[in-house]
C-alpha cells in the first residue's frame, strides 16, 4: 500500500505548526488520487472551536492562541499515527484519515469531540474550557472530488453549529435536496449560466439613477431565470459562494466598462462573502482584472473606483482586524465598502466603528414596515447615526410610493426596490424576475 507523505515544500501554520490550508489541500488531492487508483475509502473530519471569540475578546488573543495550540496538540494525540491534521483557517481544523470508512471516521470524530469537551487549558492563571462542532465525510460516498468533499464538509459543519454546537454531523445525513441544488449550481457555473441581473438604485431627492446592484441569477437551458433566493442558502452551506461572487464580480467589471459615461459615473454594488475573502488566489485574480479594466477606461475613472464591495454582518469574521486585512487590497485599489442588512444584527454598530464603510444599506424588513411609528423611529435613529458618520444611506425593498416618500422624508439618501425597477439581465430587455 502506498504511504501518504507530505511534500518537502509544504508550508505550515506558524502558531500550531500544522500544515496550512494550501499545503493540506494538495495533500488531500494526492490522497484522493491514490484512493481512486486503489479503490480505497478515506475519511475527513472538519471541526471548529465553538464561540472562540468569547475567549479571544474576553481574555485576549494570547489566551486564544494558547487555546488553539493546546487543542491542536490534543487533536494530534487523539488521532492515529497514520492520520493527518491541518490548520484549516481561524479556529478550524481539518483531519485526513487514510483507508478509513464512514463508521470509523464518525467514531474518531466523537472521540475528538469528547476529548476537547473534557480538556482544561491553563494559561497565565486562567483556566479555559471549550467545545467544538464536527463534520465528517468519506470518499467517495460523500464526494468523488476534492471540491465536492469540502463542500459536503462545510454543509455538515454549518448544520452542526446551527443545531446547537458541540456535536458531530455526518455529510451523508444531510437532506438530499441541498446537494441537488448544489449540483445544479455547480453545473451552471461550469456552463457559464450564472449571470448578474442589475437592479437600479436612485437618488431619493432627484429620482436619478446613481448606482445599481449586481444580483446573481441562474439561466436555465430554456432561458428562464432562477433568482438567488432559490440557491443562495445552499451555496453558503456548500461553500460555493466564493465561486458565485467571483463570476458575478468579473462580469460586473466588464459591464461597468461597457456602460461608463463621461461625467456620469455610476456606482456598481457587488456582494463579497467571507468565503471569497478566504481565497487569496481569487482576490488576486479579481484585483488584476479590475486593474486591467480600469486601465481600459483611461481618464474616465479617478482614484475612487465605481465598484462598491457589499458585505453583510453574517459574512464578516469574528476577528475584525483579520476582516479588515482581507478587505484592505480592495480598499487600497480605490473600491468603497457598504454594510448590507444594517439593523438585522445585534453587533452591527461594532462593525461601523471598526471598518471604513462608505455606504449603509438599511435592512429590508425595517423598510417594508417603515410606515409603522415605532419602526420609523428606529430608521430615523439609523439615519442620524449614518449622517454623523458621513455615510451614504440606502433603503432596500422600496416597493411602493408610500415607502419611497417616507424614507425620503426621513433623509435617507438612496433607494432600491421594485418601485424603482426590477433586476434586469444585462443582455436582455426582459426582467429577470
């Protein structure tokens, strides 16, 4: 039997000494090829330390680092000598179990879960305890290539955290519909049928179109379209959002150049997920393409670029310093930053304090109810805060004239919604939905 050995050129996480994400993915691909030749199974365990930010923010990063190092050591000791462990990013770890079936993989994951739950980590006079959420998958049952296996693991981990944490969820136990949507999305990406539909954004004072948002759509072979609401949740759970973001942003760059008018520069809002920010190769590709497109525009574009990076609170990392570092290349290029769905999360103000946003998009469910006195008072408070911070405010889901009049009277700057226009495919005059 062939023995899996890391390559000499592999790189390691400086904190834990484990193989880093890039090196481990290469090792995983080698194991997949070996197992395909020998018709053997192998198992994967992905685990994430629960509520790690409580330690990192509550006690300080040194205590957080001590916890990660101790739990990495514990995991190495719990795994078998033939298994491999990596630092997959942040507080996530990925284990590769050669020649291991589904039952043995789940048993080992449960042993790891119990070991972490029972562990006490002492650092600088503080005793730290932790739990972890686990996902398992097996080749080839849960995926016959690396991307499908990782997508299955991501979906199972999401389920483990969503259903209470400190548990093991097997990818094979997930609802088949999730993977059906994932296969549809993957096929559409391969065939170039994921396209942006652009929804206008207007200046509420003048009524002029000042921007547009690129929204993902899948075009069926019969040319009808599928809105993002039908597949975005599955994309999140299957870790496919970075591929969606990439293709929509690249097409928006081209659309931006094609529609650029002298002295009438519109902003183009594009969504970026935390999943994309964790793929530095994709970030570099996007910035290179942005540079090429901007060069083609000669003097029509100044230092402030038309592209606005839109993020939601759920996509931001717990570590705001790390989030800012990941976003910084886009900001350095001249792109601006928008916080979407403001008002939907308890900690949104923290992000406003720590990240350099230029735009604030107010959560749609608040705008839909803005005629209610209590909700209107809340939106007025958000508007005053944004004005004091020098941010441009944008009301989403403006669906009728009454809502448009109210948000205009409140002082909100821009509006977006069916009252102003539905999303439209760039290569067609018909509405995308």
